[in-house]
C-alpha cells in the first residue's frame, strides 16, 4: 500500500492540492476550541486522566486537520487513530468515574466492546455493501455512546442527560457525513464540515457528563 497516495473522499475536495478542503479543514478547529474551553472550565480540578482526554480532543482536531489538508493514506490513519484512542480511553474511564466500576472491570468492558467492534468489522468486510458513504465504521462508537447514555440514565446520574444530548448530536453528525457526496451536485461545499462541528459538540457533552462526576466537577449543577 502506498501511504503517500492522495485520497479524494469528500465533496469539497476537487484536486490533490493542500487547500482543496478549506471548510473541512478549518472546522476542525472546533475540537481545539472545545479542548481549550474544557481546560479553562475544569483544568485546575480535573485529574490527570481527564486532562489526558481533553488533550486527546485537541489531537482529534489536529489529526483531522492534517488529513483534510494533505489528504493522504497516512494522514487518514492519523485522523481515525486519534478518534479511536479517544473512544477507547473515554469508555474505560467512564466505567470507573461515572459507573463506579473498578479498573479491572472497566478493562473487561473495554475488551467486550473491542470484540464486538471486531465482529462488526468482519461483517462489513465480508457482508453486503452498505450505503453510508464510508460512515459504517462509526456505528460501533455510536452504539457505545447509546449504551453509556442508557447506563447513566437508568442510574439517574448527572451524565445521563449529557450523553443523551451527545447521542442526538451524533445522529446529526453522522447524517452530515452520509449525505456529503449525495448532495454534491446541489451544494459543492458538501456537508462533511457538519460532521466536524457536530462531533466537537458531541465530545464537549461527553466530557461534561464525565467531569461532573469528578471532584470539583460540579455534579450538583446537573
């Protein structure tokens, strides 16, 4: 595989040049803005693992920014990689901080998710094609978000409402990603930038839900 090969996946990109996706590139700054906002709001009180998650949000934005400028296979791996690391790290810490589980139980839960996600990947590879414009890979994280929201809601925890909001926002984001190519003839800018803006809001809600269960996180304000 040629890792330096150019990739043209989105409506906005019309050639292999650096600035061919201005909206898709610049809207990634929303992730950096969310990270800075969380630092300002919780930076002094958040424990190290939560600060690590906040840093990962910034890295998600920067990784995607690189991909939507250079648009190569290695940059795509960087883009997806930071997202995957955040999802896995968040779920592990969510189980501990919000659900009150032990580290060992949280790692087991993460292992179950990885097995299920791997099974879904096999289904995608060998099953019939889907018509979601490459967004199928984000269905397991969406299901995981719904599971976390359900677990928090059934316990009447402060995180519940934040994760329910995140789930709704994720549906909007996913729709923007799915319809990007289909709307290209009508809207040459595409809609992929909505995926970035929506997901920045998703991560903000996810972190609010988590941080409100930590010391200094103001759970009583939920």
